[in-house]
């Protein structure tokens, strides 16, 4: 006789999830002040190199011990933040050198990559320094969604710019090819330009001018003379724009697009830049590239970091859990459209449960004929394919700004789904909404009864 434990009912599961969420929020509130960027201790030019090194190591050790306490709390999850002092030293030097610090984030989920404590640290270094959030990969967002994010940052008083390094590089190549052929037509745009200026994506020349003007404004904010045109040759210098951000948000691609040629290495493995580098763009402007690093912050799970491209996919030993995150965010019909596969449906007694990671892995491996040495479907290969497609945007999930309740009708309007012939009933049973070939949309919503600035987990539109 075979016996097994009775499966947990959906009601009990929801209660347990609610209890876990409550404990997580309580613990996060307790440790909130500990989740900080490490500060460089005060120093002066009179210090010896040995004394400065000792102070930095002591300060960094205190910071690590503080975060170790947070990591030991079983109720919270912390990002796999950078633990190497030498990398943080690169950040400190970039911040100190720069008049303007550009924080590059992924426009699909800006709040995941934005570090507000970094902005606070920059202000502590000097009140004259300015920061700006650069939303890279903005070409993946519908125009209306870019405008909503623009409204969100406007309300917060945060300076921001929308940008697509990949699109700028592609357009530059197309213009070069057309120039060689003697054609003067402007290349087509993959995404229509936004009607509102804040949501528009500037080109290379416009971005260079914008960054230089913002940096110059910061350098002269105290009423001092513009260092670019100082009459005293000894005081004349280039203004410096520093670039910081998580691995794989496209920071190196952004620099290459602005410079106009490949200067920094770009690859699928996060964090290829190891030391800060400077690039003299002109007699007046210098760009400073900081190594990509993961900032300490609370997160739901390690799998979310993999899906976000923060952790290297090729080094994964477990692909099932992060692929399960992708499967939960996107509905079956969308994934079937992307990969031209047939996914299994739930049994009658299972109800309308979401797709599991194992089901998606096996279906893709079987359709492609990928098998392991044992003759079973190669889940590792299919898992890495799905995760890389998610990071690259082939499997696309974008996010609404927090603090706003999104109705089904609003979702249709923002995404322009009426033209696709999708009825409201289809939308109500969809996690990822098919927006165009090779694109999908997942809204990050807030609870009706909680007008909080903290977004909830992914929700079906039918829950609104």
C-alpha cells in the first residue's frame, strides 16, 4: 500500500504565503537601516597609503559584519551583493572624480536596479554632485508605459533619461551603410518616438550634449567658473561623467554607443569590467566607467536575480527554479507563440494553475530534440536558453510603476491590445499579454487596499 501526505489546499497555501510575507516585511523593516552602500571613511592627502588602507579595511569589515546579521535572518532574502573591497574602491573613486553620476538601470524594471542609497552616498560626498537615472533598453517599453515611468520619477523629483544603447548602435550601423551606398534616408525606428519629450529616447549626439550640460551645471552649482573654460590653465579641466550600475543592465553598451566605437568589453557574463576606466571624449568631456556591481537590497529570491540577469546563467546548477519564475510570469499561449511549442494543460482536478518550470523545460527540450546522456530531455540546455532569452528580451516582461492600480481597460489602452483583437476575458486569464511578435507584458500591481509605494508580487489582471 502506497501512502502520501495530503496536498495542501489552495486556501491553506494562501494563508501560509500571507504569513511568510508578513514576517518578511517585519524583518525587512527591522534591518532596513543596515542595507546600505559601504562608505569610504574620511581621508586627507596627508595620510599615508598604509593608514588609508587600514581605515578602509576596518570600515568595510564593520559593514560586512552588519550585513551578515541581516543575511542570517531566515525571514529575508538579500541580493548577492559585491563582497570584494577592491570593487567598492573603484566605485568610491568614480564617485569622487565625477561631477555627474549616471546610474544605468534596465527600463523593464527600473526599481529593481535603482539604488537610492547610492544616490544618498553621492550627496554625502558632495552636495554639488548630481545623479541621473538612465533607463536603458527603453525600446522594449510601449510609449505609454515610458510616460507612466516618467510621471513616477517626476513625482519623486528624480532626474532620469530614457535610452536604448542597442538601438543607437543599430541605427549608427544602418546610417553608415546608407552613407556608403549614397542613400540619405533616415533608418526606420523599431519603436515610435514618444510624443512627450520626457519619454523620448535621445540619440548619441543628444545624449552627449545632455550629459555634458548636466555635469557642467553640477560643476558650477556653487557659483565657481566653468572648469572647461577657466582662464587659469592650471584650473582648467574636463568635466567628468561617471557610469555605475548592476551587471548586465547595458552599462558597457551604453558607453560604446556614446563613444561611437567599441571601447569596453561586452558579453553575456555579468561584470566584465574589473577596474574603473576613463575615456576622454573631447577637450571638455571625460566619461568614467565603474565596474558593474550588485548593491545590497532585499529581494524575493535568488531565482529573481537570475531572471534579472544579475547572476551569470552559464554557471547555474539549478535552472528549474528560475525557469519556474519565468513560467509563472508568462501565460502558456504567449510562451507557445515565442517558441512554437505545445505546452501541457492542467488536469481537471488541478484547476487553472500556472505553468511549472519542469513542464516548460521538458516541452522545449522535446520540441528541439535536446537530450542528455541518459536519454532524457536536456533540461539544463533548455533552461539556459529560456533564461538568456528572458534577459535579452525575447521573452519580455515589463513593469508598471508602483503606487497605481491598473485596470484591465487601462492595460489594454497602454499596450494597444484592442488592435490585436484580444477580448477582455482573454486578458483576465493572462499573466503575460501578447503585445507584438516576440514581446509580452506583465504588470506589477499594488493591492487595492494598500496604496503603498512598495509593489506586490506579480498578479493576474483578473485580481484587480
